[in-house]
C-alpha cells in the first residue's frame, strides 16, 4: 500500500511529504523531460510484499518503455506471474508491481479484467506518450485528479492537489451531498476543479494534446442480472468455499497481519475462516468500545468480541474510546481529505494506531459484508414497505401518536425514523439520506438554498436508480447496486483507507474480493435476504463456525457515543465552529437555523446529532483546507 502522485508540470520533490504517512518505508521520484511534454511521477512506499529495495517505485520494464506508480495489492499476482513466465517474461522482483507492467505490455488495457485486488495506479507508456490510470472494482483505493485542459495532476489524496497554486471554488453538488448523505459520490469532491475517478473506471491522458478520456471497465450490475440456478445447499457450499479461498488469498504478506474483531457477524466469520485455514496460527485481533455504548445503542459489542475471541482462541486487543478522543478531531478531518461526518472514522484511526504500535502493517476488515449480502436496516425496509405501502393512513396515525415522545430514547428514535421513511413514495432512495430536505432548508443560507434548490431536493441516487431500471433486477439487487454507487466506496471505503493509511496500515476488505462479489451477485436474491432476515446465506455458513447468539443478534453499527459527545465533550467545539461569525463566512449555512436545530436536538425534540456533527466537520474542513492551506 502506498501513495502516488503525477503531474505534467514541475513539482517540488517535497510534495511527497504530504503523503509520507501512506509510505514511510521508501520514496521515489522520476522526471521525464521529453520534446513535447514534461512528466513528474512520485511514490511513497509501505512495504508489504517483497520488502527489498528492488521493489521500490517508480518502476519500469527492462527497456524503460513502461513506467508505473501503484497503490494497492493484487491478490492473484502469483498466478498471473506464472502465466507471463510461460510467455517468456523474466522478473527481477518478487512483488506484484512488476507483474502489472508486463501484463500491460502483453494485453494492453484489457489486462484489468484479469486483476483481483485493490488498486489505483498510473502507467506511463513512453511508446504512445500516454498515461493510463485505473481504479479497482469498488474504489477501495482512492484516486483524485485535476485537469483544466492544460495542466493535469493526480494523487492518492486530495490534499496534494489542494496545496497547488490553483484557484479553487466550492462545489455546491459536493457540499449538498456531504450534508445530505455524509459523503459525496464520485466524481464530486468539495471543490469544483478536483474530481474522483469513479470505481471500476480508467482514464487515458494524452501527454501531447493534453486530452483526457474516461471509461468504465467493470459492470457489477451485469453479475446481479445474470443469476445462477442453485439450491440453498449448493449456494452455501459455493460461497463457503469461495470465502475460504478469499481469506487465503488476502492474508498474503511479508509482514504481520491482524484482524478487526467487533463481535459482529462479518468480522467474526473472517477470523473463524482464518482459524479453519491456519489452525496452528493465532491471529491478533483488535476491537474498540466505549463505556457509553450501552446507553447510546442499548447494548455493547465488546461482550460479543470477547466471546468470539475466547471461542476461536485468538488474542484480542481491546481499545477503550475515552472522551478525550475528540482532541483527534482536526487530525481526523485532515487525513480524511473529505468532510465526512461519521464518528466511526475515529474508531478506525485508533485501531490502526494501536496495530501500528504493535508492529502490524496489515489488518483485515469485515467492511463490505452488509453491502453484498444485505445487512443494513434499509434493506429490511424493503420488506416492511411491501407490507405497508397501501396503509399510509395507518402510518400517519402512528406518527401522530408518538410525535410527543422525545427522541432521547433509542426505541422512539428508531420508530420515528422508520415511520418517516415508510411515508415516502420511494423510501429506499430516502433511506440513504441523513439530513432531510426540510431540515436542509432551515439550516442553509437563504441565498444558497435559492441558488441550489434543485440540487438539494434531488437525491443523487435517483439517476443511478433510473440507470439500474434498465436491468431486470429484483428490488434487493437494486438496493445493493445503489450501495455500490455511494455509501460503500465514498463513505466506508474512503474512511477505511484514509484512517488506516494515516497510521501506515493497510486495511483489506475480503468481502469485496472480486471472485466472491461476482459469485454472490449472481445468486438468487431470496438467499441474501429471506423475509426480514438479512445476510441469510452468510448466517447459514456462519452456523458451522460461530455461536448462534453471535450470528443472530441485533446489528450494532461501528459507531461512537456521538449524542453524548455533542452534549459534553464536543460542546465547546460546536459553540466555536458553529458560531454566527464562523457560519456566515462562506454563506452556506443559516446561523439562526443551525442554532435552532442545536436547541431542538438538545431538548430531544429532533434527532439530528449526525447533521450537527456533519456541519461541525465541514466547518473544520473549511478552516483546514481553504483558510490554512491544508495545515494542522
């Protein structure tokens, strides 16, 4: 895992300092001064496979015709290497980077179809005077770029580009998305001029005429559409076998490998599968908890994490989330690159930090299990909507009945949210929102609301929903497709990568293994969700490995005691950054509306803790990147 930078204009070599955290083990720069163009390629390396200096980057073939800077891991690189060796290719290294070079030489851009891994890279083809950049299937590895028709620059992190001497404007689409959903889907970022290459896309930049072409190279929806005809027992065997092969593939490393272990189904099953494969090895697992978990969520994950660790006989490192963790807030926003208002980000940062201290460079995470097997409450909403879609009068009556009850209570909070979603014509699309349009109208500056109302009222997923309607998909598969278009890559995967790499730790996500994803996508939807039971198939597989009380317990999010933080530890931050003076600066927020929202939330009249936290994170991001030039 590494950091990459490239530009068709001169950069100071010290630019690599900005992404030094992504690759503390080595760094390299290669400059090309050709007749018709200039090219800078830079790389910072986190050594995971083949720790020798010969595997450092930028790397090239023997003829120095093909150069590469690459961030990621190719899990099937040994099979691909053997294939190339049979064709006569000779290798100088034992890693996967050199394999990518010769795959490109042999197959051209079509070699992407052969890859199973997590990656973003840039290949410089001197023969054609082009840059070929690509991002993996689900966007596990980030890639940002700027192109104004003349200058072109790309990097693993947004902050590299924001520190260039360019003129940047806030992007209303991005700002609205962060506020509505806590993330912004590709290609949008907080600024108009910088974009994210979408997952499963590649781009070709012609160094001579400076034109940029972007194309999609992998289609998740096609696997969702083409179904296998299998029984439940057959599906269980197929997926279990693929899960075992996936874990076996993804523990490949020449450094220590550990596991996230929350005590939930996804992470617990990964550890159990590892123990089945390597019964003589006891992996180190990491979990995090807060003393406020029980009061915020009704119960805590820590008891289940301990139970799983005991049953599987693995070491468990427990990290307690103390209130002073909010002192990390500015640092977290800086490393995130994007203003994502989710406190779970802090958990990932702290676990990665502890893993690094203990000598672990790689962690395996259960992220992605909910997104390909079903697992979120909004997936259950499909079932409820089918039952109540013709009973709006009953929903309205219940809503009116419970309206006086304060949202300080978890059950009341969830019932109100659930009923609100069911009252929409398309509750699935609305279930992705964290901040409703009505609240947006109150907290946004009148000028911003007036100018960008169409953007605010439109759910960005509606375009993807129309797109997926062209395919013959079940409702369950439609929502899984929607997960892949925003929440998964631009929320979960972005913060997993950024927080892991902030501590020089590579986080791998086995549930998003290409072979596993394509198999699960092709299974009948009733095996993913049966009635109200989400992750039905995964739970059936898990029965061979885990106690039923772990498998069939209520889902707990990978969160933090945010509501308490806003009342106590974050109170001063909120007062400072959400003061009228600060809010008025960019004319995005309405100070009076924000103040009223904070007061209503404190009284338990509304549950908008995440919205308040999102505004706070956005204000900190503005200060860091627009006022301080990206300096902590």
